[in-house]
């Protein structure tokens, strides 16, 4: 794994929200990084020879770590996003969706 830190970060704005791009992480095949929230929830990304596991199992590991997984769509652009929502932050997520004109098309953590 190689980490390229951006100092200073590259700041940019998307729909009124400022994002700070602080690092690039280069993973070799079968390497994984875990991202942790202040509350202790975890999210893994694993590199494979064919691409990435972009999320752990949505109805297993993510759910067990306090995340809901939403397939969402921006109503204006039609672009779709996979969003991970801490279950304790649902009110903030719903407010964000209203502000960004997004709708949840499907909760991917629910068993079909």
C-alpha cells in the first residue's frame, strides 16, 4: 500500500458542500483498508485483480457495524450513488437527501 498525502488538501465544492481531498491510497491486489467513524463504525475497501470490493457485504458486515446501505439517485441529474448511513444518523441523512434532491431507490441491507 502507498499513501500520497495532499498537503495542503485539494478543496472543492459540490452542490454547496466543500470536500477536502486529503490523500490518495494505492492498493495492491488483495490489500484492504478500513475506514472508521468517530463512533467506531467500520467500512472496508479491498483491491482485487479485477477491481475493488467497494463495500463489505451490505446485509452482513456493514449491517453488523451499524450501517444501512442505500442505492440513491439524484432527481435532477439521474446519477446514482451507493451511500452508507450510520443507523444513528438517519435524521441527518434524510435532511441531506432533501437538501441534495436525492431519493433512496433501494435499501441494499434488507434481505430480498
